[in-house]
């Protein structure tokens, strides 16, 4: 029985099968850590904002705007959430940013509009401002 040879790739790369070959393996460059950190940050942010109670409100002061992340590629957050859940969500995202986006260059963008959090029918929603 024939088995494929083990390929040892240099640091910063990983092995992938060659196109249309059974055993051929090539070493390719790993995806940039920054891009992976940004992708995973966005997924975590969306997951946290989808959790029960993350957008709940009774009055306008129950809503706030999510802290932005210049390192993880979200400098103009423009997402709203419950003010009661904001400290925990912002802390979790900040910890993620510190741990996984340290290789990223902070993005300094001028946001085109300011976002406002308003309570509408028991849910915090985004309202664009000038």
C-alpha cells in the first residue's frame, strides 16, 4: 500500500494538495493573520449582537452605539446595541482585538456620518445622522 509523503512546510506556510493530483502537496503562504483576525472579529461581533437581549430596549436611553475597532477593521462601527449589554460585549470584542488583531495596522478613517441608537418597538436600531 502506497502512502503520500509527509511534507514539511516552512514557518508561515501550510501544505495543500496540488490540483488534480492524489499525493502532490505544495506549501502555500498562510492567510495573513490580520485578515483572519478581522474576519473572526466580524463573526464574533455579529454573533454577540444576535444574542438574546443584545438589542432590547424600552426607552431611547436603553440603546447605545457599539465601540469601534480600528485594529480589527471596523473603525466606523455604526452598530447599535442595548446599553445594558454594551459593557460585556465591548469588553469581549476588545479582548478579541487585543489577542487577534495585534498584527493589523489601525485604520484611521473619517466616518461619513454619525450613528445614533434609537429604541423602536422594543429593539435598538441604527439611525444615521450627519
